[in-house]
């Protein structure tokens, strides 16, 4: 599955790409592997209202996305500008036995500001 135990930080596109691959357990763009792991993560997270709402907001921010299919929301959130924040939420969620805490809500609010801009 997705490796939420990694600390994610990056300062450039090369670092971003490296850590992106690491959380999905690959060294290169393995579209099938990444898509499968991302979908499993999406299925787990969308059970929580705060994550599901975040995916909807992310979809609403881009007219190219189908709002009925909120998986596009998580795809958008793996972009350079929001990946580190999304990962922080995922890491906190799974480290706290799948409990939503205030830090997750605050970080999600930060993500929403970015995707709505």
C-alpha cells in the first residue's frame, strides 16, 4: 500500500518525483502500480467525510474533472503544490489509528485554499 511512514519534503521537481515514487514503492513511473495503490488509498480515505469533502472540493476546482467521480480529487492532490500537505494528513490519519484530529482538519483547510486559488 501507500507508504505513509515516510517524511515527505521537497524543494524542486526532481525531489518531488523521487519522494512521490518512494511513497508508492517504485523507482519510476509505473502507472499501473501507482494507480492501483492510489485507488486503494482513495477507497480507504473517502470513507471519512473530511477526506471525501476534500476530494469533492478538489474536483470542483477543475472543470476538467468529473465531479461525480471524486477519485480525480485525490489525483489532483498528488500535484507538486499539495502533495506534501496531503501526505501529512494521510500520515497523521494512519498514525492515529484512523482518527480525524484537529491537525488533519487544519491541514485540509490549507489544502482547500490552495486548490480553490
